C-alpha cells in the first residue's frame, strides 16, 4: 500500500515540475497549447498535480499515436 508521505512527495515533485513548465526555464517557455493543456488538467484534478501531469502526458502521447498506459500506484 502506498504511504501518504510518498503521495505527498510525488505531488510536490509534480507541482514543481509543472510550475517550471508553466513559468518557463532558462531555456525558454513551452508552447501555449502545452501550457493550456496542463492548466486544463490541473483544473480537472485539483489537488492532484501528479494525476494532472500524467493525464497531460497521456493526452499528448495519444495525439502522437503513442500508447501510454501509466497508472498511479494507488490506482493499481
């Protein structure tokens, strides 16, 4: 069983990554459609940035015709 501390840490890391993506990095900003997709997923999954990031990736990969079957540990 997944521990609450592990979920909190994963969510913190996902939020940090999303913030870097949305606010730009030293290398620049992401495409507006990428930012819009991430924001849409964050709105769809409030308080679950890890799930929002995973669903964003699933959507992006599906658009490219690539299978993406990842799941969060608590969904197994």
